[in-house]
């Protein structure tokens, strides 16, 4: 008789085990995708940081040049 609980348990356990394997595989694939996304975000953050630093460097260089020109103009106007 296959209607008895003892006869139903083993097939159900096998089915559950198979489903768990499938879910593990899917979760592993999702984990790999998340790792790729995190790696891409890290690269973008690094690029933005580098861009910000370059902008500050260039801005600082221009400010220094402008300050130097202002001092020269001031010296020329005082000299006259």
C-alpha cells in the first residue's frame, strides 16, 4: 500500500533534497552576479574619487596662478 505515511516520506524527502540543490545553484548564481555588481560599483567609486582629486588639483593650480597674477597686478598698480 502506497498510501501509508512511511511509503510517502522517502519520496518526499528526495524531492525536497532535489529542490534544495536547485535553490543552492540559483543562489550561487545570484551571489556571483552580486559580486560582479559590487566590483563594478567599487571601480566606479574609485574613478569618481580619482576624478574629484584631479579636479581639486587642477582647481588648486588655477587658483595659485590667479593669486600670482593678482599679486603681480597689485605690485604694478602700486609701482605707478
